[in-house]
């Protein structure tokens, strides 16, 4: 079984200049490399400021990278014609309420998508495609099509957005924090829907989230970002059962769970005070294992085991810390 | 020692479409040392309950009925001077959206100074509290310079922690924390929870009401749990018992729909609840959960179930347990 590589992201860097004289440089993304295969769900996990949304914007061709290369199906992103590219890659964003124009019925964006991407089809065929897409996401087209956005809940609107993407029939869905505004009792339904998309249509999903639990639930592989850099990357089972990076371990220890309570205390020095070192490891100022090497030399992403990579000089040592958490 | 007695509290928002029954008959007691976690989804009325308990009731929200007794006296019929004292040392609230609660044109330390002066702090008291503020800022993981900056110079997460610092600086007996960690990353969230628990352990705060949508976070802080649905309490009890053995179908559904890290759909698919949370403008008849309940019976849509005891300190508002009423 040979699956096509959809994305090859190679040393992607995005620098924003800010300040009065544009002299402050912020590395929103720094040397980020990873692949996305056909028909897989890759979760991209990071805190606020980790660069996860910037990454998605670059992949959506909404931002130009400063350096590095992104190949989509072997062709550099900038050589793709926008319309053709967006036929293959669609996005659903965080806030369903601001994705809709409140003055129009929700049927409008669906029919517009059908019109743009199925120009030859008849009106009836387009409507049929829209109805099928709504049914796929678990909504009743007769109930939904005539409604205005304010008449639907966040969960329903998010399903409509996924249906809109389905009408276009992309190969890749970019999902940016799409359940963060949805109630806990309904979140898992949206995640199940993403999984159904992958299973039944072979679509790849890039699922961006800050929540490690949601990330592992549907993903095949996971990419953990911190301050614009990849900390850990690989197969979900491997990363969750043997997290090598001290940052991943700190995250895992800090999630509140129903099944266990925190043990011990954390110190406030594990909270960052300043923006990362460009010279050394970005996590060094919070890391319990940091040495002079970490503060001066940036660790590269190294393979820890098959399909499991970590960017830490002491990845093999730190693995022991995980025990007992 | 009972610090709060909440009796059949009702508060509605009066909108042109009609009253929105955000808090509709809530009763509970809060003892010294107790941390009551209030869990509910958006629109369940949990934040409205928080403001009503703190006596922050602004139109279109109106108190309809009920009492909140703080050390035996009703907070809604206090004279202004007693109310001012209550706000200083009695009941304090960390408001939701705490990161937007600060005046952007004042330095944080001046906001703190104004707060202390408005509560008639002596100069000794003032110096003591300002020193305390700097110590507590460090415990909250705030950089040492944070108190000397203007609020707009701080990140959202820092502003949220500054508001937590200010809300707890006068050591209120009862602290109401409304989603205090909503804008924080998990590591900082853990630090804030640790800070709040330290305040309880060293007696600075006597008891706490912790409002959140995150049932796992309640497991970390609370001694007791109140589950809200559609403006009403549907389940109450000690946190360990409720989380280990939830009784109400809503609590059960909520708990099985939250994945833990490493739980994967390929091995253990989860199902969320069906349907949508109810509109509080026209709540469903009978039990407000019945349209979404997998165990609904005919009586559920016609009659509202009473809150019944199911042993120990546990209460459930569900017709399934009427036989166990003791």
C-alpha cells in the first residue's frame, strides 16, 4: 500500500517584524519540517503563541513564508494556482459564529461553494450535492437550509462549515481549533465526524488544537509545537506512551484528568518570563534538565524510534522522568 | 460553620422576547473549608449564578426570589456600608473574562492601591498588602515587573492572573472563581489552581465556589460538585462520589463524552450527547434534560422531577431515582 505524500514541509520559517522601527523579529515558525500523508489525521498541538495558527495560514496560502519550502503533491505552494489549490485544500476555523454572514441564510455559503467549484453542474445537481453534504455531517437539510446563523447552535454551524468543505470535495481539511467553542458534551460528535470523513472519503485532516486529549483521540500522528518550533513529532501511540521531550512531559503532567490527581507541586520557574532564545533550545529556560549546551546550541529533530522524533539534546535521558506520572 | 446558605435562588434576564430563566431555583449550603465546583455547559446559568451570589445584579438581569445568607444575614437586604464590607472581606469574585477587567490606563500597582484605599486601608495595611501582592505575583508565575506595568502591556494570560491576584488580595472569606483559567495554557492553569489551593490551605480564603465547564478541573480543586443544566441544579454531592458514580443521565453522558489523552477512536470510540442545550427562554416542559436523555420516560416530559436524596449527601433531580426517596 503506497500512500501519496500530500505535504512536504521543509525548514519552514515565518518571521514577523514588529516594533516602531520593525526591528523586533518574532519567529512565529522556525525551521518546521514534517510530512502529511494521504488519508491521515495529523494533530498539531501547541499553546497560544506556539505558531500553530501561523502554520495553518501558510498551508492555506494566506501567508507567505519567510524561508523554507512547502510542497503540496510535489509542487511548491507558490506554483499552485489558487483556485486549483483551494479545490484540494479547505479550512474550517475556530469561531463558527464569525464564519457566517448573519444577514444571509446558511444555505448561501453552501450554494456559493457549489457554484464556484461545480461551474458546469445544473442548479438541481448543486442543491443535491449540498443536501448530501449536510446529511453526511448529520444535519437534516430540510431543517437547516432555510435557517439564519443565529437560529443554529455553534455545533450545528461548525457542521455546516464542514459540509461546505465537503461540497468542494477537498483532499485536505485544515481544522483550526474547531471544537474549542463547542460544549464538552457535543465535542466528541464533531471529532467522530472528522474521523468518519477520513474513513469514508479518504480525506486528510490537519487537526490543530491546544488540547492533548482531543489531539490523540482521532489522530494517527501528532506534531507538538512550542514557540514556533517542533518539539516532538510522530506516531500518536509512541508519543503518548513514551514522550521523550521534557516539554511534552510537562504538558502531560499538567492536564487535569478525571482519572487521577496531580501529585506534588510545580514551581513558577516552569512558567516562561521571556521570549525564546534564538541561539539555544526555546524550552531551555523552563526545562528541568537544561545545561549550557541547551542554552547555546539548538537541538535538531532527532529520531528516537521508528516514526517518533524529538528535538532535545537529552531525549534519551529525559524519557526516564516520565515514569510515575 | 456555614458561611453561605443559598435558598431557592431565581434570577432571570428580562429580554423583549420574554424572561430568560438563567438561575431557576438553586439551593445549597457552603461550609467553611468546602470548595464547591459548579459545572455546566455554556448557557447552563453557571456564570449568572456566580454574579448573583456575589450580588452583582445588573439589568436586564433581575433577582426574582430567594435568599443568600452570608453568616446568617441576607446579602440582598444589607445596608450599603455592610455591603461594602462584605465586598472587601466577605465575598469576592474573580469575574469571567478576567483579562478584560483591568483599567488599561492605570499601572497594576495603582489599581491595587486604589482598591486598598477604597476599603479604608491604613498605611501599615497598605504597605503590607502591596508587599503581599508582590509575593503572590511570583506564586502566580507573573514576572517581577508585571505590577509596574500598564494592563495593556501585559498578555491576556498575565492580565487574567493579575485579576486573580487583585480579587484575592484582601483575603475574602468566600471566593467565587468564574472560569479563572479560561485563557491560560495547561501549565499556567496548574499553577493558578495550586495558588488558589494554597490560599485555602493557609486560611487566607475560607471557602470557594469554583465555576467551570471542565469536569476534570473540578476533580483537582473541589470537595463537592454541583452540576447545572438549563438553569437548574441536576446533581450534587461529594466530588469523588459524583465522578466515580454519576447518577444523573446528564452527568453520565458528560463524563463518557470526554476523551483522556491516549484514548483513541480506533480503540475506544466515544459518543457525545445528542441534541442541543435547551433555550432558557422557553425551556422544555418537565425535566429540562428530557429531549436529550437516553433514558427518558413518559413522566419526564410532563412533570418536573424533584431533587431527591440518593444516600449520604448526594442529591439528584431525576425521575429515575424517585423510588429511592428516603
